[in-house]
C-alpha cells in the first residue's frame, strides 16, 4: 500500500515539475513564436504586394541568369532571400520563396548556393522569352574540341562573373594544351572585355604562347558604357593581381585600374584587330583577323553577346547622326536627342544625356513597360520625366529619321519632333550564324539551365 502511495506522490511531483518547466519555457517560446509568425506574416504580405505590383507593371521577365524555385523542395527558410546581394529579388509568400522582382535579378547565383534543400535551379530565359546560349561543358569548352567560351557570350553578363569565368576557362585551357601536340600558338583569345582580359592575364602568368585580339579598346563592352556608370560592386579575383576588393566604382575608375594592370603586367593585347573567321587546321585552328592569321591549339571566345548592333530598319537610319552606343553624353549638349530602346543601356543613355545643359531627350520604346531595365534606372528615368527633362513614348516605333527631325508612330498616330542625334540601344544580334558556321551548337533556353 505504501508503495502505491509513494508512486502516486512521485507521479504528482513529476507532473508539477513538468508544469513548472512548461510555464518556464513554454510561455516565452509561445511568445517568441507568436512574434516570429507575426513578422513572417507581415513580410509575406509585403512580398505579395510587391509581386502584384510588379506583375501589374509588366515587369515579369528576368534580364539574365535567374533562379527557378521548386515549391515541392522549398521549406521557406528564407536563406536565399538573405543571401541575395540585391536585397529585393526574392520574397516569402505563403511559406514558400518566390521571385517577386524578376527584373532586379542580375545573375549573382548566391541564392542557389545558400539554399539547404537544393530547391533552386539557375536558368536562362523564360517560357515567353527564349535566350540563345552556346552549348558548353563545365570546363567552358564547346562541342568543338579546343574552342572555349567565357563571359557574356555564354550568358554571364555580370562583370564579376565574367572575370571569374575568364580565369576559370584559362585554367581549363592550360590542362587541355598539356595533353595535345600541334600548332606553335597555345591560345588565341578573342576579345579584351572582362573575361578576355582576365584570361589574358592568366595566359601571361602561365607563360603560354598566347595572342589576344580586341577590335576596339580594353574593356570591350565596358568601354562603351555611358560615362560614370556604376559597373562593379563586389570583390573579384584577377590572375597575377589576386583578389581585388571593390566596394563601388564606375566605368572610368575601372578602366583606369585595368590600364594600370596592363602596364604593370605587360600583358600583350593587339588592339584594333578584329577576328573574321575560325577554321579547323592541322591539329588546331586557323584564326583569321583583319591583320593576319594565327595557327593555334585552342581558341577562347570572349566577344560578348551584343555582336552586331540591332538596327531599326527605319528610313534614314544610315545617317551619320545615328549611333548604336553612347560614348560621351556631353557631346549632346543643346541638342534634340532621340534614344530608342527599353533596356538598361537605353535608360542610362537617356538619363545621362538629359542631365546635360540645354538638351531635350525623347525615349521611344516599342513595349508597354521597361521590363528589362533595373529598378534604379527606372527610378532615375521617372524622376527626370517628372521634371520634364525626358519625354517617354511607350508602345511607339520610329518610322523615319530625317536630317533635322524624326517621325514616331504611337497608337496609330505619327508625331514629328525636332532632332539632331539618335542613339539606338536596341541590343545586338547574337552572332549565332557565325557560331554555327564554325560548328558550335547553340540552344534556345526557355527557362532551362
């Protein structure tokens, strides 16, 4: 009998202790959970509103490499949201991650690395908008043995990523040439943009027999950015130089830095020399340029995606006042200027010219929204438009370019406005025919890796 009484007392004491523990830990835990869920709910509502606003504005098409989230694997931990350097690309809606600001994504890829559930795949293009991408192996080699691609042509438009690809591609090329015999030149690098310059430094450091040809100037596409444009905001590793910590810089500072590196390292670059053709030749390739021919074991294409500038096909487009990239906004002071396009280059050109004294700027774009432009550029444009510094004509097309005016069609009506300069920033035609001609396979990506 005493045993039963003692057992009952023990059970009662245990219950009392558990109740005490529950009160000690359960109440704070419940409070913490309630606060967390409240914050989570507010964040979800904010993300949903942002997603709806973006959708209503027609800003649903990512401009570059972007994440595709598998909702069956996503647990809503938000590690990818925190990891994104842009800060407002991803958001939690109903306990799942969503791409809430597609046009803000510029292809960092940090979200994929941060996801503990492997729920994110990085893809090119969407179901509505295909993107042509050369078929590459993990070592950046194409289906043509010995021909490699790095940087923007392979889909990596972000400068830091392009620099890294150039460095990595050269590491792969060094391994490749060790395994073959053949032509005297180890590598011909075509293009001295971010990836080509990085690769050239790698070839120079490895003491390879290399040739780098650049049809324009050091920096490639970067050289043609508008003056002062912010071009790189994160550290990058360059061969010979090592890790370069860049918190914030602009076009001029970056090009000055690269020029200093070129002089210091004595890396060899043939400027004003354009590649014309690549053909298989005696165990390697023969690269024909405007200045000669090079018999090489390998080729690295770092020529960018713009290729040939896309023309409008408008009457009068052949005039000297029509250009396809902006070099110096100051040259357009006190002029009537038309900018055509809806991407970052077009908006940056329009806003930088609009800041010049006495300049009148019209921006014409065929679509209803600037879905391919970054938010910062759209904000700058809206600010200048509100100050009547820029006239924006959406859903419009240039019909004719005259010597002192242009005719623009919008909603079935034709408007003629004064004009002394035209900048067409309609992108470029990917050199797909050239790639196919030399045997490189090209795929059109519709939201696929």
